[in-house]
């Protein structure tokens, strides 16, 4: 069984269009085990029930932004090793630096190309 068949990914974004685009992109390279949440709080609730290998999260969301979600993941015993990719249209250096300090594995800027997303994911989990 290949990595893409086993990989469990959660997409976290408050915009349903963005969640759909990410899910479609993941599907285009064979990743079918994808769940989604509309903000960090919802993601944490889902992750408590069903863990994943990788979270791809938007930065700017209501209730709990992507970096606060990352902080919660890294402080949780069961979630501290989950891969984390931040996706943002605000790829300011201070946001990226803060994410790296919190343990972010990678980031990608919106809008993204499907090939860029695949490269970004493979840098975290290995070749798909």
C-alpha cells in the first residue's frame, strides 16, 4: 500500500471554496483520506476523535487561527507529532518565523499551484 493510500490529512479553512480547492488538489494526486474543518476549534474537536498524519491549515480564520491551532497541536501529547502546513495569502516573514518557532513543518502561499502543493506536502511526509 502506497503512502498516498495510507495518508490521513485534515484541511482547515473557514472558506468552503478554499477547502474544496485543497481537497480537489489532494484528490488529483491520489490522496482520498481527507477530512476538513472550518476553524481551529472545530479541527481540534475532530482530531480528538480521529487523528491524522498531516494538517493543512489556513492562517486567518475566526475562533482560532492556524498558528493557534499549531500551538495546541504541538502542546498535545497525542498531536505533537502531526505534520503541519500553513497556507496563507499573508506570507509575511514574521508570520512564517512565528510558525517555524511553534513547529510548523512547511507553508505555502495562496493562491497555490497543484504542483507546488504536492512538493510542499512531499517535503513533510515523503514522496507520494
